C-alpha cells in the first residue's frame, strides 16, 4: 500500500484483544499476529505508539466490589497492563521489530519510566513504543491513557481496536437493524449517547482535536487499512 494518511499513530488494544480464544491471559498466536501487523506499519515509516489494557488479567473495579480498596485494585489493574506490555515487547523482538516499554509507574529493572521526550526519541528511531501502567493514576482507564499519550506524542490518529467493526446505532449483537456509522462528529456521538470510549477519554480527545478510528482488529489487515485511510470502522472527528 502507498501514501499512508498518518505519520504517527497511537493504537489502543484492550486486554481482551490479547486473549484470542483463551478464557484468560494471553493467546501467543494473537500476540504474534499483532506484532507482525504493527511491524508492517513501522516498516513503511509509520511511527507507532501502543497502549495496552489489562482486562484480560485484572480490572480494579472487580475486587473493589467485593470490598477491596479501589486504589489497591487499580494499582493491580495497572500492573496487569505492564504484564501485557512486556509480553508484546517480547513478541516484537521475536519478529525483529525494535520496541520499548515506557511505564507511567516506576518499575526499575523492568522497563523505563515514561517521558514525552523519551517516547518521541524512541519513535523517531523507528521503535514501537508501548505505554504501560495506564495514566499511573487510579480511577482512570487505559482508554484515557491512550488519548492522553496520543495527545502528548501528537499522534495524527488514535486507533481503538475492538471486536466490532466500528460504532453502531445500537448493539449489532442484539439489534439486527443496527447500522454502522462511517463517520461521526464528537457532538453527534455524545448527543446520540453512543458508547465509544469512557467519557473522560472521549472528551479529552475531543478537546484536543484528535481523530479516533474505531475498528475491528480481529480482522486480518484491518489495522493497515485503517491507517492507510481506507474506509475501515468508524471515524470520530471534531
Ligand atoms: N487502570 C487505572 N488507571 C489507568 C488505567 C488503568 O487504575 O490510568 C486500571 C483499572 O483498574 C483498570 C485496569 O487498570 O480496570 C485495566 O485497564 P482497562 O480496564 O482500561 O483495560 P482494558 O479494558 O482496555 O483491557
């Protein structure tokens, strides 16, 4: 493919996306496929930042519902994203793609701490940068971390990979009349109360004029199509 529409992107992958057919944790074949697809973009000169979720291992809210302190639960959730990120870094290295994990929480000896300067430096050297530990703060999500990092590194596009090929007027699994939107403005998405991301993430991206593309990464090749400007999934724009 030629002429990518974007020079630098931020890709948000949920923890569930790494599970594949497994009930928990990480499916190594999914990890390898994602690493190869992202490597394909990097080889075409596109700078790629990745934010990984942790829901395949742990979500903070879960044990807090059973009485655990929510902040402790969220610390555990952020550590789950570190595990996923280390696994993805390893997958990149195995397919010959240089990658670097930068953490919002200091974890000496395992990965470096996040700084905007360090991230941009690594991106410009052609490394894929994996941002882990979310925002480093409890009560946030990795969607918010994705928008935050996307704004910080001045990404041309934030991509949210899901299991559905875009944003629909209703849940396509429940309503056969649900239609997929090709494009939506932030205002339309908010007025129609369409759940694209949590509101903190969504409003942050809106306030900083970022485009978000929601697409289905379980389809082989969809990532490349989304980045090369094909009509993949749904584009949310200011
Ligand atoms: N988390 C947090 N602060 C952040 C990002 C994540 O406390 O900035 C915690 C929170 O407990 C969350 C968990 O990490 O449930 C995993 O992240 P998320 O639920 O966003 O993962 P995903 O659903 O994308 O797999």
